[in-house]
C-alpha cells in the first residue's frame, strides 16, 4: 500500500512538474487564443516536456490579463489582439480554448493564416458549423494545415485498452455519467450562457456523447428521450441533462451529465440544495450481450460481462477498470439454476503495454501530453500511435448533440455570423 501511494505521488508530481525538455530546432511555436483556465493543463504544462513544442505567445481580449497570464506561465510574447497573434509569422500553431461560440470564427481565421490548430472540444456550436469547418477546402490537399478537436481522453493508453476488451457488436448497453458539485462554477459562468453556445451537453456532456459513439463504433438510430434542468439565469442552457439513445439492434446508450450536482442526501427537504459529490469520478458502464453455451451434463452456461471504467476523463490522475464476469449454470429442462459465480478483474494502464513499446509515452504523461504528441506527429508527418479524431468524427459528434437538443425541445446552439456555406 505504501509503495502504491508513493508511486501515485511521484506520478502526479511529474504530471504537474514535468521534466523540461531541451527544445529542438524547428520546434512548433504555439500561440494561445485567450488566457483560459484550461490552457496550463491542456498545453502549457505538457509542452514543457515535449522537445518539439514551444508556447511562444498569447493574446486575450484584456491585454492586462494576457500580460499577467504570460508572466505567470513564462510566455515571452503578448499580442494585443487575436488577429495579431494569428498573423504573427513566428507562430506555427494555434491552441483555441475560447468559449464555444467563438471556436468556428477564430479557428477558420487561424487556418486561413496557415496555422495548425488544436481546437478545444466541443469543436464548434452545432453540426452546420462543423460541416462548414471540417469539410472546408482549406483543409484539403497535401500541404493543408492540421486541425484536431481536443478529445484528449482518447489518446491515453487506457482508452485503447478499454476498446480492446470487447467486440463492438457485442455491446448491449452503455451508460456514461459525469458531474461536478454545485458551486464549482458560478451561475453566470460562460458554460451557462446560450449566446456563447453554453450548456452542460456542450461541456461534460460532450465527453459522455463521445464515449458512447466510440464504444458502439457507430451513430445512434434515434434519441429516445431527454430530460434536462435549465440553468437559472439562462433557461436556454441545460445545467444538467440525461438522454437515452437507441443504437442498431435495439442496443441502448445513456448519458447523465450535471455541472451543478446537488442533493441526494437524507432529509431531502433540508439537503436538496447541498452540493453533491456522488459522481465526481466520471465513469462509463459497458454491458455486453450474454453468451450462452451448452456444457457437460446437458446444462446451459450463461456468461455476462460488465466493464466499468472509472475516471475515463482524467485517467492520468487515477483510474481503474473493473471487469465483472457473472456465470450461471442452468438446467434447460426445468429452468433451475444449478450454480452461479461472480468474478472481478481489475486493470490499470498508464502507458502503452510492452507489445506496443514503439508508441511513445511515460506513466506520468497526462491525456493532454499524449494528445500533444500525436498533434506534433501529424504536423511533422511522423508515424505515431495511430490515434486521431478524424474530421468526420467531429461532424458526427455535433450532429448527435444537435439531435439531443432537438429532442429536448431546446434551440440548437447559435451559428456564428461568419459561417461560410460550402458550394
């Protein structure tokens, strides 16, 4: 136990204080649009250990804030405007963590300036914007800039390990659950502002949608039901949302996301507004179809498997995969159960397994560090892990989100006025 705790402390320390790599000639010089809170975790810290990435500049609407941000994080150049940053000839790539409603406009401007773009999820506000952006002619051709939607959890070895535990056609039911306790964000946070394309489905919920699509390996046939709790200051935004989907063969998917979780305690009348910490560790529950076979003695053996992935969003901090196998022996003549058994196996995967040693990674690499590795590989035309979020994937993601909002009776997130319609 002591050794495991020490290992965890060492790993997490290295995640926040990684070794600083000597930068190579030709390293990507990246600029950040906005002094976003996510930027240190998503780019600045991971870049320290990457020999081919330099965070070289930042711009924000508030120049003083950008200056303070740059000073705190050791960024040498502060531009007065987003346009100045995008048009800086010394910058190769742009990281865009702006509010969702600004993703389309500023990503397209960066691409037009010849910059590669690492784009925070969700990529844009709706499927119309997604099709316009990801199918844009500027992304076609051999020398086109690279555009990646930052679904970082997919790049960690854990997710590949999970997907290799089953055949997609054997999946029967999937539930993705994620929440943050009430008070984590103020009620007027940008996540709850409709005109900025806010909503829980556009934040934590977008991860849940992504996991369902990744596990089933296909798009849902229909959205069966949606229930949501409106944000108190902007009822066009969902503060919490639950949705059920039907996939091929009648298989079921469900998401449950809440950015202001509260209640669930005894004496509900008194405790209903207390912050809830029940689902602070995001999880995905995967139920596989039962397998039935004949065994000796004329008995029938039924095997059912369930896989629970704990903390799929930030597995570098901590994660665990529970593989639960239940077996039942039954006499098919009278239906009597002769014997039942339950076994549980636990898996953890912080780096690529030995048989995949050609793939780069360290136990302390975060999901963002793994993603940055692949972003650089794609920009520099290097062979990498093979993991990527393809343009079609990003489009389908937004189509499923749009369909969910339509079923809920909520308006789609607003389209940016700069939208370009492909001819």
